């Protein structure tokens, strides 16, 4: 039986323990929601004041050149690239994940239209994060060209779904609810074998698990910087396009930032070469600048080291729940196999919503997701083994005492 | 002949003079580029630290509810509404101007497709800001339904361009280069008379001139908050949709923020009622929060008072250039008639680029725009009559001495 002392001993051996100093964590909180909104890097305040005082306040319009604002999407994209197996000038930080899905989808559809116009199906998963499905629906509704969406219910049905009518396969690398992870290389190979192009949503994967986009021969990827990458609330997202596809077509959100010579003010759109054509309009510089603080903190270690600790902590969480909460109706919905697990752990519980509110009330901040799911994000950058012990200890106490069974914990908020 | 003393006397009478205290302006700069990037409100630093420390740092994920992040697009949209003649819950702050053009264009096209599918032409102006034209081109290229763009070269050709094949008229209220302003009510009436829907780009109008969207019976409008509204570099844009059109169709950038119940995580997109369906993905909260600082500063006065001072200052600029620079080849390209003038003044000069660099070198920050255009943004919130005198005085000195004629002023930057 594991004890808290075992956890403290593991923390003393933890090579990544010092990274916690890179983040300003609130007192009396165990934060298990870094996969929804990452925490504040300690460097963010100084950077924010620099942007406000020097760059905006003093530099004003000159800062587009002198402070490098115009190059931020590409410069920060290059910093991110190494964390997701991308090369130089293959990624830009820009817009939102939803919008980047639209761009990737449009590009993938156009590539297929050129060589296989009969392919009119976009395959995804029923329990993919909904915005992915909504963007597909928006695209189909706009095109009015007979496209349809085919949703699979489990990975086993993937092969069957990939008929010769499929244009695009859009999957999340790590499922937002269950934490189940796809084998990106194997799934991409299967898709290619059936003539489909792949778009990977890395929202719960970037900074969470090792990702090898080029090594997997993926086609397109998008993701967000405000979860495991600690970029700040709603910080701009990213898009990666395999070099072989970058210059294939325009993407239709063809704003002036994607023009080859934006300041010529030409009437006709002429896309920039390479990844820059996936930019559209002027970016929110303050929010984007802080993305660098989170990236720099992550770049102090390696994805391999983070993965090792992430698996140790998610294993620990699962083991402690088994050891200490086994008499309660918690059903693990996250895969036990390491190769199929992201960096969060989720359980169903019939009163999941109230249990999560009771946890938050005790300072253990996780997430509730429909239906009945308690989701715990495990972020190795700033969590310790003792944090995991303490979180499960509070969970056990709440379940043993049924302290979740109060009206105040059952009241639904607009956003949870 | 006007003197600097006359300008100082006008400043002593200026009821808006105290508003300059709301902004942190650099020393030794006369900033005539507030129509490209507005200046830093003094309240922005404290607000930024509040978002970082309390809202992100301490509140973390809870701040989506407790700090009202989720409501920011609508709450700030309602603050902006009064400045552009919009009603409550008709505007949201979100995304970029380019993306909002795409949404408005898609909605307008769908409305026309339902009742007048033969209308396949989108009319705009050849010297509209290019991103407006590029977004039209991106949409046409995506739809592949035979749409075409018809560009007019002057307002007089508008009537002729509005044939019975026209679906949408997309114009900038104030031209980014010349400062020429359309009569929104008259042009909208003309468009409607010919069966076309209107999209107004208010980038150089919002906060600069009185705008009356509802009073003009306009259909759609978009614009940016980082120019006259002083929201910060790349701060999120806005979109307004006339209430009669809001629930007509989805817009195709149908991300989860536009869903009627985003946290149900339903598979099918179900658009929210009203303007909220024009939202797409998660917004950059830090950049968006600072939009409020600029709005609050503007809301301390009225658009009528700002307009009065703006016209006085642009008149003064034009008069002083005539009085003091008449022997130089400066050609005014901004209309002299008040009803046709926005809040900036532009001149052509054969060596416009070098002259502007020389001005910037002397602390008079304006903008250069192709071809040969010197552009001076006149922002009554923080400029004085003496500032205008001093700016023209330095311009005169540069022209008289030909000090612009140096290699260092002729070297082109990537971004100007």
C-alpha cells in the first residue's frame, strides 16, 4: 500500500521538481485543470509590463518592426515546433483552434478536389471535442457540394469508416474527455493507405505528450497554447501544415497577413510562400507575447522527461483511487495502457458534477465534463507526487462523507 | 495668418483637453498614427495586472465564470454599441476584422441565396483596404459557385455598379488612405433600392466619426478596436449584425462559442440566438480585457464632441499646410467637405516615403501608404491644436531643408 511518505520520497527524486518555481500557483490549491487553462508563468508579469510600457506605450506603431510584433506568429511557432515534431517555418501561432481547423479543412478538401473529387466524406469521432465537429458542419453548410460527416464511435471502426469516399480524417490526438490517445503514426498510415488526408487536433496533446508530426507523416495539425503550454486565457492557437502541402492552395481565410507583400496594398490576393499563408488578420499582440513565457518554461526540459513524469503521476493517481476509493462508484474511463493514455485521468461517477464542485470547494480544481465525468489534468511541470496524494485524499474524504450531497454543489453554472 | 499663439488659445478653450490625461503618451512625440495603432490608456497597466494576478493567477479556470471572461465579447460589445449607433446585444467583440468580414459575407450571401439566388456579384472599391478584397476573393474561391467581385473606382460609379446581379456591397465607411467618408445612410438606401445588402467596414470610423448603423438601416458592420478605440496592438475586432438578420442563418465559422449550449458538448451545432452565433472560438482574454480601458476613456465624452474637435483639428492641419508648405509638391487627397471627411488627412508627395521617415525621425509619427501617401491620423482624444502646429512646423522644416533626401530615409522596412 502506497503512503504519503512514498510520494514525498518520489518528489525528492523528481528531476523536474524545480520547474514549479517557474509558475505562480495560488496557495491552498491543487490545480488539476492545467488541461483546460494552464497556470501563470512567473515571467508573464514582467513581459506584460514590457509590452505595455515599452512596446505599446513608448514604441507605439514602430513596434511592429522594432519589437518584432509582425514576426511573432512565426518566431513563436518555431519555438513550439520542437515540442510537436515539426520543423522550422512549419508552424504559426495565430487565431483560434476552431479557425485553424477551418483553414486546414479547406486546404485538405481543395487538395482532394484536385485529384480525387469524388471523395466527399469527412470522418471524425462522435466524442471528439465538439468545436471540431461544428467547424466541419459549418464548412459543409457553406460549400453546399454534397460533403458529409461520418462519425465513428470507437477506434476499431476506423478502418471500416475509411472508404474510398473519404477525403479527410479529423481526429484529436488525445480525447478531451477520456484522455485516450491515438497512435498518430499508425492512424495516419491507415488513412493514407485509404487515400484520406489527416488533420490532428493537438489541444490536449501539445506540451502534454510527445508528438511527432513529421515522423508520423501527418498532413495538418492544429492546437491551442492555453492548456499544457500555459500561454494564458484564450491565448492564440497554432496551425502546422506539412511542407508538401503548404503551397498547394490558398486557404480561404485569406486576410492581409497571409499575403506575400501585405504592405503593397495590392488589389489581388497573392498568398505568401510557406506557412505564412495560413495567417489571416492582425493578431492580439499582448496575449500572443505571453505565449512565449509558457513555451520558455516548457523548453527548460524535454517532452521525454515530461512524459515520464506524467505517466508516473497518472499511474499514481489511478493506483491511489483504486487503493483508497474502491468502495465508491468511480469508473475509470482513461486507458490503463501507457501507449493509449494522454496526460489526464477521467472517471465517471453518477453524481460527477456535485463531486467536482465539492472538490473545487476544497481546493482541488479539476473539471466536470458531460456526462458524469470527473476530469483531472496532470501537468508534470508543476505537480508533485504529494499533490496527487493530497488530491486523492480529499476525493476520498468527500466520497466517504458524502459531503458532495448538498444543494450548493448541484447548482449548475453557465460555464464549468 | 494663423500663429502658434492662436493654436494655444484654441487649446485653452478646448473642452476635451483634459482627456489627454487618460493616456500615457511618450515624451517628444507628436503621435499622428492613432488611426493605425491607438495609444496606451493609463488604466491599462492596472487592468493588465488584475487580469494576470487575480483573474488568471489566482482565479485560474474559475475566472471564466467569476471574472466574467465568457461574457466579455458581449459586455464590451454593449459598451461599444453606443459609439456606432447600435443597440444592446447587437455587437460582439471577437476575432479579427478580416474574419468578421468573412462571417458577415457568408451570412449576407446566404440571405440572398434564399430569395435572390441569381445575385452573384459582390461590389467593393478598388482602393478599399486590401484585406476586405482578399476576404471576398477567399470566399469566392471557396464557394466555386460563380460569384464575382466588381470593383468601382469612385463613388459616382456606385449607382451604375449596383445592377440586379449584385448580392452584397462591402465598403469602408472611411477610406484608410484618403480619409474620404461615405454617406452611410444614402449609400445603404441606394444599395437596398437595388436589392443589395451592405457590409460596412468601420476600421477607420469607429471612435473617429459619428456612426449610426441602425439609423442608416445598415445590414452588417465590422471594425477594429486598436485604432481610434485604443484597445491595444491587435486587440480583438467587432461585428454588428442588424437584428433582422441575426437569426437568419448560421455563419460558417461555427465554433463552440457560437453554440446555443456550448457546455452540453452536443454533436450537432445549434447556433445561439442573436449576435452570439457570430462568435467562434475561445478569445484572447488579456488582449480583450484591455479593450475596455480604451472604450472607457472614449465614453467620458460623446462622439459629437469628438467629431467637432476632429473637424477643427483636420481643418487646422489643412489650413496650416496651405499657409506654410505651399511651395512644396504636397497634394491633398482628403476631401475638404466636412460631410465627406473622416478623422485623418492625407497628402501625396513624390518622395512621400522618405518624407515620412524624416518626420518620424523628428518625433512626428504618421504613416506612409502606397503610393506616395503621407497619412496623418488626427485623434481628438489626446491631440491639441498646438500639436498640429508643431507637426506642420516640423513638416515645413523638413521640406524647406530637404532633410528627407538622405539614404537612411529611403531604405524600406518590411512593415511601415
